[in-house]
C-alpha cells in the first residue's frame, strides 16, 4: 500500500457509529493515487454512512480524516469540493435544467462567486456526457430521464467537478450490464490514467474483482478488513461477509464468485 504521506485520503483511528450499529472501529486506511477501492458489505452494515464520513458530512465518534495532508475538519467545504467529490446512492433533481446545464454544476466549486462557466467548462461538460454516451441528451431536461440516465448524468456532473478523490455510493444502481461496464470503464480510466483515487460501495462482488485494486470489507459490529483485492476476495472471506456460502469459479481467464445456494441440484 502507498505510504500515508503520499495518499490523498488518509483515515486514522476512526470509529463510526450510526444508531445502534458500529460501522467501523479503529479504522486506519490510506487511499493512494491510482488506487480504486471497493467497499463491500451486507445491507445495513453502514457503507453509505462510512462514505459520508470520508466526505466530512458525517462526524465520527473518534479519529480523523486527512485530505491532501490536511485534516478534513480544518478545511472549508468549498476547498473540500475542489479536491473531493461524492456520488450519492440516489439521484434526485429538484429543478428543471438541461443535462448540459446540470453537468456544469460540477464546475461551481472552481468558479468565483457570480462568475459564469467558461468555454473550457462547457467543453469539459460535453466531454463528460460523451464519455457516458449521453451527449445526444445534452439538451434534454434532467426531469425527463430514466433512472439509469439520471444515474449517468450524476456521474457526469462528478467528472466535470474533476476531484482528485471520488467517493461513489453504488454507482451501478439502476444500470443494465452494458451501462455498468461503460461507467466503470470511465471511472477506471480516471483512476489509472489521471492518477485519481476512488472508493466505491457496491454489491456486485464480481465487478470489484474486475475493477478494484483494493477492497475494504465491513463485516458488521465494527469489524473490517482492508487490502489488495486478489488477497482479500476469497470464498472464505465472502462467505463470512455475506453470511451465506460463496464459492469461487476460476476458468483460468477470470475468477467469479457465486452464491452456492441452499440445496443440492442433484437431489431435485
């Protein structure tokens, strides 16, 4: 793992709790440049809460988070927004605007008060829409989109924001397999080619094996494990994580995990 001093996002001695749920206890983590982290765990374990804590929105019970070497709680929100962006789990648009206008909202942390978006900002927004195969929808109202289109527009807005650290809460929600691959390819290029950092909560374990360099596993009751994907994503760990029997299928080209099920097919 990259040393903490060289990592844009560093978590130290973190305790996070929501209601009666211990999300993590004594979490120490350094997310380096060029690292794509997958955040995995069963429903209700606190993945969204942890991402919000990483973003400085939710206050931990103990410990601290540093962004580019400075404590998050010592930075202004506008300063944070220039460096860190978050894609929430659910996408809702309260005001009518075109898809291009909506994507341009991502530039607001970088624009002086009362200033307007530049031509370069508009080009960045159009490029983001094109990357997510939405450029033909640039003039459509954000209120007239399907769930999957809304999801891709929210991601385009994050790309236009251009943060060094991306926190992604189930970005593949409402997307068919082809669009899942499209957006994860875009995100992977951002991480690998632009040397950004990403933490992504998701349920699709096999997508994590394809795209994530590292994983953070939340077992419940504050227990966690973190490290390289190839080391931690095992049938044993996943069976413990999801509290059901998971088996590994390896054909020499790809490693796939599958729920073993509760019956023996040969007895049916």
